[in-house]
C-alpha cells in the first residue's frame, strides 16, 4: 500500500470535520513513511499522536451530532468505540514488540475512507442545518458552544490513554 490521497468524494462539506479528516489521513501517511524507513520509534510516535488526535476528533464529531439532534448519534458513537478498541489492540501488540505497522496502515486506510463515505456522510445534513442555524444565531451562543467543546476535549485529554480508550475512569 502507498500513501492515501484525499479525493473530493471524501468531503463532508463541514470545514472543521474535513480538516480533521485530512489530518488523520496525514497521520496514516506518516505511519506508512515510518514503516517504510523501518523506524520503530517513529512508528510508535505516529501511533500515539494519531490515537490522541483521533479520540479528540471523535469527541468533537460526536458532540456536533448530539447538538444537531442527529438521531443515530448513539450508534455512530458505538462505531467509534469499536474502532478505538481495535486500534488499541494494535497499539498493545506494538508495545509488546510486534511489527504491526503494515497491518495497521492497511486497516486504517480501508476503515477511514469507508467510514467517511458511509457513516459520516449520514450525519452531514443534520449537522449542516444545525451549524447554519447557529451561524445565524447569537454570536454568544457560538462562543458558548465552542467553549463547551474545548472544555470537554480538555477534560478527556487529562485522562490517561487506556481510560480514554476504554471509557473508564483513572
């Protein structure tokens, strides 16, 4: 497998989400490069950064879906949880000394584009309507929503990796 290329069919039309998805694609490409250079330390660093960033992305996306009243926000969150568990398994195997970079890269490449094209595509209309209404609303409301999201992400960041990964408390 080679580098992933961003294509127009991956666009959700939600600027922040598209930017976050592009960054995840960049991490997957960094994983490919680290594996290609046989740099185990770089592979570990990319896995750590990618996991942390993806967890933040999921929290942001789930919050948007919930705020927008998207009726399948719960099942979408479960998809994120299953994915997070699977990546956690790869991470544990890596930490145990196994070379997982190729398998992880292949899984991430398939999963991400499929997830964006199918699962994420399903919530975009609800979120766009919500963002449009918030955009025409009071700027104080926008600031409040942004503060709440940042506060929520900050609280999640304070928890350890395994607590965030498995949803438990430290």
